[in-house]
C-alpha cells in the first residue's frame, strides 16, 4: 500500500494569521481574482481559486505581530510565504503594479529581481512573484 491509501491526507488550505481576517481576504480577492468561499463572523475567512483546487484562509488573531522581512535577529520571523508564478518580466511588472494598487508594498530588499520580486501584503506577510516560463 502506498501512503495515500494508508493516510488519505490532503491539503485543505494555507492559513495566514492576521488582525483582520475579512480585510486580508479582501486584499487577496482583489490581487488574485479569487472568490470568497467562507467568511461570516470576521474571525475566519477563506478564498478559493477559480479551479477550486487551492484555498487560502485567514484567521483573526488580535495579538498578531507582522513578521520582519528579511529576517532580523530578535524580530518576529516569517513562518511561510506564498509564491505566485508569472510568465515573464512584463507580467511580473504588471503583477507588481497590480499588487501595489491592491494595497501591497514592494519589500525594501530584493535578492534577485530579475527572477522574483518580494512583496508585503497589508498584514505584513511576504509573498513573491516568480517567473516560471
């Protein structure tokens, strides 16, 4: 038997902690064009890709402290980041402009901007646009 037969575990969603679940889910809806899947009480929301295969969820935490990027000793560290693929440099530039218009900021430090651009969402989570031909 393979692992899937023994343990039918599938990823349901990546969950991002934040101070305002509805506000952050709305940012990613504007950024990605996805639809809200669930969110009624303001403490939890999730969005789903048009294909229905991927979800990003947002959990409200009033004690949430945004991570510092790039990492700094003694500062809150990122636990994960999201990578979004784009086709080429032109699409990368468009994606960055679109993200900024949605409320993101470009990270102050970029390590290889010809291949990927790091952005910061309104709650402080880093995410990247990566060129994947």
